[in-house]
């Protein structure tokens, strides 16, 4: 994908980029390429996030998946033959705790996929999110190397759509796994779904006791990037469950995932709480220390900063963990320092 807000932050959010849980059960599923799920012979069809219906004569069993989508499938016992990601599989939060032995790693950098190696796996399906704002699947957006996009020549590409809720993603991959023959009801994914529902209810109840406003940001040396919830489904979920997420009024026209604020205007918004991407919090905290206007934001001065699981959640298990953590972080904060 074009680097989402957090990944851009990790690389200083250069303008060039804008151009361009409960743990999953390690034992789930058989080795890559096996038909352990008991998938029906076929024919097979699935409605992609783009709205296109993909049809095949037989049910796919040799799947290459983007990292987050692979984690979702593995929670239902579907193990891909290959994975490509946007960072090292050792640091990707989606893959922590998963048994990746026997799975071929095809890329650990955004926009770079080893298609030659992928071709040796004889895939019959590629699984990747559909991004409506970019009209492309993960790994096939603008900025991805042309040779990497040839992955789509090997097999059809399908995935759930990045919409206005993480639940859409989680439910989309639950449906995909079921279509591939997974025993969804007896899976780790089903247990994670129950944990998520409990975590969501607890979060909603906690937010009724408070009146927080929150602003998701990603600081760089030259600009403060303010996340636009329209393109961050987890922020929309938090908002609908009681945490009031501030919407920036002037998103970047060329890349509307965020509004770009100069540090002189860092105090344009005054939330009760600031949210930092949990994949880059250490770097973000270091970045803001060098900005004299950072503490002009009252929440920053008060140290009211919580984790934002930005742009990576795909499973019920990870969402349950994120909600419980966020609820705990908010519990001791002041909800009266913003506007």
C-alpha cells in the first residue's frame, strides 16, 4: 500500500511517499498449500472489496497473502504458501506469535515483492485488502515497483475492503476463510470474536463515564500530520463506541489520509487526548521533544498520550487486545482539558 500514516511517520513522512489481541493459535491449520480445511472442490466465487465477483473452477488452496490478511486467514486455519509484507516479519504486529515455518517470505518492504520466487509456489489466489481511496489492493498501489505488480499475473487477487470499520475487515476475512472451507465455528477466530465482543462492550461502558475528545497524529521534523478518520476505520470504530475523534477540516487534497500542519500551527486542535501510532511511539516521542510548539497542545503538555493501532488491525483477537489497552490507558486521564 502507499505508506499509511504510521509507516510514513517511521520514515519521516516525506512528501515523496504521498506521491508514490489474543494471540492467534500457533497450531491452527496445516502446512502451507495443504487442503487441511476440507475445502469443497468447486466451483468457487468471492465478492472482492472492489465489488468484482471473482470466480474459479475449483476452490483455491495455494494462497499468497499480504501479511495482515495472512494473519486473519491463519486464525481460521488457512495457512498461505507465501506472505509479502511492508516490514520485517519479525516486527510486523500482525504476525507476532504466529508459526511461519514453511511459509515463503516474498517481501519485507513496502512495494517490493519477489514475483520470481512467488511464481515457484504455483499460487491459485492472492489475498490483499482493497483500498477504495487508491482503487488498488495492498501491494498494487501507485508507488509500488512495476515488477512487483506482476504478482497479479500469477493468480486472481481478492480481499476485504478498507471501509469505515475494522469489523468489515474481520468479517470479510471470516467469510473468505469460510468460502475456502475453514471450520469457522471451531476456529481460534471464533474464540477471538467472543473476546472482541466482550472488549467492545467494556469499552462502550467506559466511554459513557467520560467525555473524551481525541486527535490521532503522526509527528515529523517538518510537519505534524493529523489523521483523517474517514480513511482510518479503527478511529471510526472508536468514535462510534464513544471516543470522540476530531476530524481535521483541511485534509491534504492529494493524499487525504491526513491534514498537514506546520509546527507553528500545531495547536490548531485542542483534544483531551493525543493518539500516537503504537508501531512508532518511541520515535514519535523523540520527534516531538525537539518541537518547541508541541506543548502548546494542552494534552501534550499534560502528557495525555495513548496508543493508536493505526492501519494494521485485521483480526478480532488483535482488536480485542487494542480495545482493552486503550480503555485502560484512558481510564486515568482528564477529559476536561480540550476545547
